[in-house]
């Protein structure tokens, strides 16, 4: 059983969920503590060290090994010590300590604007309603 916390385009109903959908065994809401950043069509997440940490909304997906492999490809994660776009690290849910698993995140904000609040879905909806300017 492989559990992965997703918070952006891999969420159920979002643009990249199709990548992992065939390999998802279960979905459960969850939250992790961190800061979201707007990279355009997708978010980045930094767990700590840049201020403004909040509970970031997402989903815990239980996936097969092939599902994890597909997510690694999408997130450009090539393994520990490699030049990865996202790092894959172990994290615990901020409200349910018994719930833990992998997450893809950035080590720093990379100069992108902070997303206020903790929901990529809500932010993306508002962004679409108001054009790209928020």
C-alpha cells in the first residue's frame, strides 16, 4: 500500500488526475502544513521556512507501485540525489498523525507568488473567474 498526498493538479477532477486514476485504490481528504506557490498551471508546495504556513488541503491517494511510478514521471522525480523538479519526501497529515505517506514538494519558493489560503482548487477557480490576475 503506497499513500501519497496530492494538493494540485493530481487531485480528483483536476487536469492531471488522469495520470494516476487507473492506479488509485482509495482517496481520502487530508491536510499538510506548508505554503503553496502559483507556478502558472500548477502549484508548488514548500513545507516550512518561507513564512505563511497554513493547512494545505489535499487528498491522500492510495496507489499501486505503477501509480507512484507515473507520478514520479509527471513530477520529474528521478530519485534521491538526482536533479529533480520536485522532491518526494515522507510527511504526516497535520490533523491525523496516524496518516502519513509521500508528498512531492519544492525546497524553496523559486520566486513564484504565494497562494493565500491552503486550497489550490479554490485558488484555481478564483483565478479562472478573474482571468490570470489575482
